[in-house]
C-alpha cells in the first residue's frame, strides 16, 4: 500500500498552516490555521473493508518540568513518549483520499465534536484532551485533527507520522471517546496492510534555520 500527500514531501518540514501552533511576528507561540493535510493512497490489499488513520508525534517530552520555559530548553536526552494528534476509524474501503481541510480548519477551543464525522467514519480523541485537562478555559474532549504544537523550547525537532491501516473489518471495536492507543490495540488482529507519510516541525527558533 502507498500513502502520499500534496501538502508536503514525505519527511520534510510541515508547513505552519497544517499545525495547531506557530510563532507570531514577535516570535511568541500562538494558534495556527490547523488545517488537516491532504492524504491519498493506492495499492490497497485485497479484502480491505475499512481504513483507520492515526497521526502521532513520538518526540513528546515524558515530563513537563522544562516545557515552554523561556529560560531553558527541554533536554534532548529526556525520555520521549507518543502524543496522538489524529485518530480516525471506519473510513470506507471505497475511499482513496482525504482532502485538505476536509476535517479541520482552525483550532476549536474545548475541542471539535465527535465521534461521528464525514464518510460515516468516527473520530477518537487526541491528546490535547489530556494536555488541556487542567485548564478551565480550554478543557474538553478534543475529537479529530489538531496538528503540531510542540514546546517552543524543545531541543529536538519533532516528527509526525501519519499511518493508514487497511483493515479486514468494517467497524473497529472501540466505543465513545476512544484513544489512539485503544485503536492500535483493537485493530491489531485485522491489519492487512499499512503505509506512512511523515513530516517534522519545531517552534524552537534556534532550530528553525
């Protein structure tokens, strides 16, 4: 199976329009356009009955002690964990692409609605749900796509991986506000093929070149 995008070349820097965060003209972090990228696929395995899509960042600091502190950087040798930015299941087997901006245009305070979405598919919650859980103005269930917004002081450039899974079932056995990890576990026996498209992003001015 092949997966590609017209939004950026595989492995290259993600343009800010597809991110949840960017730097403003003064160099301070702020919300960005948060447009979901274009994705297209081909060479689907025989017997595919649906697709699942997961986007995750595997460079997220495992501790928040130094995150977004202007007087220091997050150490490069700190253990890193996954952060899910998009969890989408039950995409029909007849679908061959996701259009740019089809699922997201702008950042929604307290999160986009879900789980029901376009094409009869379902969105899971992304990890901004946990990130904003302690913020009274922002907390909520963040369904759907919310793009990159790494710490502005991280010493690592972050990597974002979009993985499309071809499944031998029409409906993934997860319910309500399901997470990326729950989808990974639920689809494991049913994966007939998978493909990835990735990109990088940073808000650290030292690393932006």
